[in-house]
């Protein structure tokens, strides 16, 4: 912790009003350096994280109220945008969180207890979580070889997880067994919608180019845009506000043609995902320097 005062942190984020509905100013960018070379820089990001987690959007208590359709609380949880915060972009190696959807679903904490009975869809003798984990491991291996710091995560994210990006990998299901293709989405209530859109756009284009699968943008569901791992207003075990994020349905496990592709060409699936992630990561500007001495401020605007 850098010892920044609350007044300093307010100034860094453009003041209390900027954390509400008003816009934030453009970032002040600077060169990137590892934390051991610029400890004050990293400490200021840690202090900013603490401020977000206590003042801007406090970490929930782990006992979310039940969903009541039409209630203000449910609307706020799923629809109301978060206060804008800076895109999480500390100095040093880029960290990537890859979640294998439904993996270890049975170990979900109490606040996610409904997940304990949800291994995902199934097809071809495999549960979805098995397919997701296989693809996720391949993605992690490829990203690690490229020099990124990668976390392979199960269905329960760490409390207020932070990384330069977070991707949840899934396979889709359809009772008719007719639907095919892939889908990409992000939270409708995001604090950093520009960054999330840039990530989703990269995945839409690169994954489609590598796999040849059909895009299904009109089938992006409320379950995707309201995905629990994005919902740090309601759940402890969710990504922090400011983390660029996406969820991808790689293909339909219930469709024989899509399923054959997932089973026989998992490396191609992984390559399509990695190409999209690399495109986004390469577009991230250098980590902004938080300069208290000059009174500079920075905000959530993402400019690739």
C-alpha cells in the first residue's frame, strides 16, 4: 500500500463526481516498468484497488439477497451501470485470467450455491466442464509460451479478481440440437465498456477467422451479459470493476457438427481464442503513471 490519502485517491479518479455519472478525463500514459523498478507506481495501483473495493463499489458480504423480478435491487444488480473506474492496467507483465466454465462446479461457495448442481450442458458423452477445461488448458499453455502471466481459474473466481483481462470459456447447448456457431459477450453493467467492447470485437473477428464457425451475435443471451463472474456488485467471487472481460461460447456441444469440431480440433479452437486475446493485449497502451506531484488524473476511457 502506498499510503495515499483519500483526498489523493479522489483526485486520481477525477473527484467523487467522476466516480458517479460524469465522465472521467483521458489517462496520462507513461512507460511500463516492472514493479520492483517502480514500487511507488505499483503501490498506487494497489491503493486505488483498495479505494474501489471500499468506497466506489464495496465488496459484498457473501450473502446476496434473492432475485426478485422487477425489484429495484434486482434491476440495479443486473442493469444499472457501475460507476466508471480506470481500466485495470498496472505495470509489469500482462496477467490473464482464463476461467474454464463450470469446472469444479460442486465446490462453489455459499453465495454461488446454485452453481453446485450445474456442470453445464453435455454432448457426445462429455459434460461441458470437461470440454471447457481442455480448451482452457490449451489457451493457458499458448499464452504462457508467449510470456504472459496466466491464471487457470475454475468456476469460482477469487474474491475481486484482478488481471489485465478475464475470459470465461464455455460451450453452448440447444435442446433442438440444430443451432451452431459461437457467441461473445460482456457485462451490460460494466465500468469499462469501451475496453470490454475492444476485447469482444477482437475475439469475434479472430476466433471466427481461425475456426470458420458462424457468428451468432443475435443469440448473445442475458445469462452471458449478466454472467455471475462479472457481477461484483452482488458477489464477492467476481472480477473487480475495471477488469476488461468477456465470455465466449466456443460452439454448440449439442450439435453433431460443432461437437465434432470441438472434439477433433481443440488446438484450432484455442488458437482462435489466443489470437483474439493477443490482439486486445497488444492494443493496451502502456500503464498510466499516477502522478500526485503534478496533480494529473486518469480515467476509464480506453483508446486502442
